[in-house]
C-alpha cells in the first residue's frame, strides 16, 4: 500500500499541560488557560495542548445542571466568538502559541459536543475537532463527532483525538493514514486508570511511528478526581516528557523531523500495511 510520507522541514516545540479547572467557571478557566499558554510560550513552545473539557471542567453533574452556562457556541463555520475566551485569545497572540483546549461546544443544529478548540496565533477560536468515541455516560450529555481532523501548524500535520478516541488503534491509524506526524490528545483520565493512561498513548505512537502529545486534568474530588501523567512520546513510544500524578505542570519537548524520518525508515509498519490486513479469515478446529 503506497502512502504519502512527508517529513517536516524544521523541529516543532510542543507543550503538554495538566491542571485543575473549576467546574462550571468558563470565564475563570479561560483566564487560567491563558496563563498556562503564556507559560508554554515562555518555555519555547509553539503549540500547547490543554486537557479535555478544560474550559468548563470535566464534571458531569455541573455540565448536566447548567448547559447554557458551561457551553460555548459555534457558528456554522465552527468559529467561536464567546467573549469569556478573550484572555485566551490574547495569550495565544502574545505568546505566538497555537493552543488546543477542551470545551463543551454547542453547534447551530443544537448538537452539544466534547470539542477541541483551536486558538490560533492570531487569536481566532474555532472548533477543530469533536470527540468521536464517547465514553460511558458522556452519551447522555453529548453527541458524537462525525469526522476526524488534522491540524496544520507550520509544516507539521497533527491528528486530533480526545481521550477515549486514543483507546482505539483505528483512530490513531486514521490520523497516520492522513500523513500525520503527530497526534494530539487532550484527555480526562480518572484516578485508578494510570496503567491504561500510560499504555494507550505510547502504543498509538509506536503503532503509527508518530509523536503523541497527551494532556490530562489533575486533582478534583472523587468520583471526578483526575490523575495527571501528561506526557509527550516519540515515534517509538518512548517518553520525551512526563508529569507526575499530582500537581499542575507545563512540559515542553521538541518534535524532531530527523527522528521521525529515522524511525519510519527503521520501523516500516505504515508502508508495509496490507490493504486488507488480516483477511480473509479461515476458521479451523483445534
């Protein structure tokens, strides 16, 4: 199977963020997000990835009780003009950082989605991606997204996923088949899931020989207590940076195109993938 295999021309520094938002406080969380984006910029990052639903916090009781107050509205083109996000717009412009931040998005057709908002370096905000794989009771509050998405930053192609999406090998593979060089996954992993948290995203990196940036919420009160562990993985699934299970953190690593090219030359799973992998199948008795 022949695939396009591009390599960026220059390194890209990215930040993964773990922090504790306040349930329901979109304006306050936007201020906190702005500070985190500025920190990322001061550390040299050009892209910053913040956790799933960070602007409203991943707290289902609050999201169910106050959808009007916790959602941000998107227009038919996916643009978001909510003035509560103005501090975040300003931070992205001033720091020269493209930020990916989680939000509950309300679309013109009435759908409510778990969204990854893209705040670009000019301060424009739009829905970049809506979570496709909803987890558990999320289905009672949200609609699933219907498409994948790839974010272009400089000449890097960055596939977008959100938390449970990254548990499905097919999701990361779809990004890789779109010639993604990296995979960005804002997430919300609860305490007790540390083994899976640390396994899934390293596996997506190695499966697809691409960088993976995993961000996560941290802290909060049971049963909605999150376990941090934000990390950046190289294309063999090795840790470039990882935060602890407690406390806020902004960690930066440089994605090196030479490492990407060397890994794909040595580990050619994408190029060797069969168009009908695993099939047709034969059943037999043992």
